[in-house]
């Protein structure tokens, strides 16, 4: 069986111009399930109509069944940004964002909608799903991002999200997703050099710590760490402040989210992100020291020109045997009214990420 596959899992069209923000889960029965945002109303803006579609693969990504609807649009705006997670007992969780107008609103352009995190549960390997339930309280705009559900070694589930002008929060479950609560301790708030903290992702480190990687407007990722399972957060001083200007520096990055997970085959951390101030190229890097440093930088999607015509962002990661499954969007940055966002799927061998494109380490 070939290791590498590169295809459009969900091509965009004039009727469905945006196919984005995906998550893939490798199930215990050997199948793959992919879920993503299907913007079906002929418009691609963040508030345009959208629902969650899914596709199954029985052969490790070699072929995919036709799309099915996993979650219809629930309100006047959309459902988007899927996250999938299978628990050790077999239960599958599907989380996503549910966007709607405030109850008193007539949908005017100057009034911000509400956005809540929603969870659905399948107890039969995705054949059926329990009704959707809100995780977050209504009345606010919680910024939901794809592929964010994480299970710690303790069994705790963490769903990191951000809230406009308030920084990054974590929602926690200690009963396999049946109930959720907002972490009660300190959260990650913007610090020097950044005015926005958005779209965080978390990964468990050795020793029980949890790291948070945060999209910022500062030209790099900001890193925070929790020593109590996501309850409280503090800046993670990966490098001395004089190396990057402030204490919680991280890799150079566009104002776009990253994805970081632990490779089961090697135990190292794998980071996928835009290693630039724009959303190109899409790169990967390996850390063998729990995120203190990053090497083996590779370009998953090289920059095609300057300015880039194609951009790639919002990655997801899943692992099966010695293979890595990635998704990310692909769009023409120059297009405007006719802009399409395709969902691209890549399958690569784990070894691919250890073949360096360059010998230099990440600079901060």
C-alpha cells in the first residue's frame, strides 16, 4: 500500500464555495471518519449557512464513501468547525460551533451573533448520534476551531476555545463528555506584543503538564502551560525573553491556528502551522524534548509565489499505525467574489516528517 495520498476530500463549487475546518478520527474498528464545515448557500463568509458533513474510509484513506450529513444547520446562521474524538470505551464525540442571531435581533449586520460550543455523542461507532447539547452558556461569542478535543491520560477531556476580547478558555469533562464545565482558574489572556488570543490548541506533555499553543496577532504563536489539567494557565517561558522580545514566545506564525499532537509511533510532538507572517507555506516540525525546541522543519505545502496565490490553513491531524492523516483548506488568495475553499487530504508516512528540508532550528 502506498504511503502518500494527496487529494481534494471535499472540492468546493459555486453552490458550496467553502469546505473547511475538518477533523479526522481513526476508529477502533480500523475505519476513518472525516467531518468538516460545508458552506452550502453559495457564500463563504464565516456567518454564511453551513452544516457538518462527513465521509468514511474503510481502507486507511485510499478511498472515501460519498458525503453524509452529520449535523444539519440548527439556526439561522450555521454549524461549523468539527472536532472528533473516540474514547477508550468506543464512544465517539462530535463537537462543533453553533452560530445564530441573538433572540432579540432581526439579524442586522451591526449586531454580532452568538456562538456556542455544541457536543453530540455516538455510542454505536457513528451509526447514530444523540441530540446536540450546548457546552457553553448562551449569549456570548465563543470562537470554535476544528480538531480541538483532547483526552488526557487522567481521562479528563479538554476543549480549548477563545472568547472575543477575553482570551482563551478551556471547557472540561470528567465523565467522558456527558457533562462539561468551564475551567475555574486563570485563563490565557493576551500579554505584551499581542492584542488578540484566538483559536488555541492543547497537547499533554510528560509529567502531567498541558501546553496551549495560541494564535495571535503578534507574528508568532504564544505558548502557555497548565500543571493542573487545564484549570489554571501561565505563560510558558520556552526561551529567555531576550531571544524573542517577550517571555511566552513561540514559533513565527501567521494570524492562523496551528495543530500539535503527539506521534504515537515515536512519542515526539508534531506541529503543523504557517511558518510565516502569511498563510503560506504550511509547515511541519518535530519536537523530541516536549516542545522546548523544534527541528526537522518540512514544507507540507510550499509557497507557490510572492505574494502567494494559494494559501493553506486550519490543519487537522490523526494517526493510524505508521501513517499520518492531515486535512487543511486550500484557497486562492487573489480571488474575491469567486473564491473557493477546498478541503485537501494528505496521507504521509511518519518517517516523512523526520526528513529535514533544512538543517536550521525554528527561530522565535
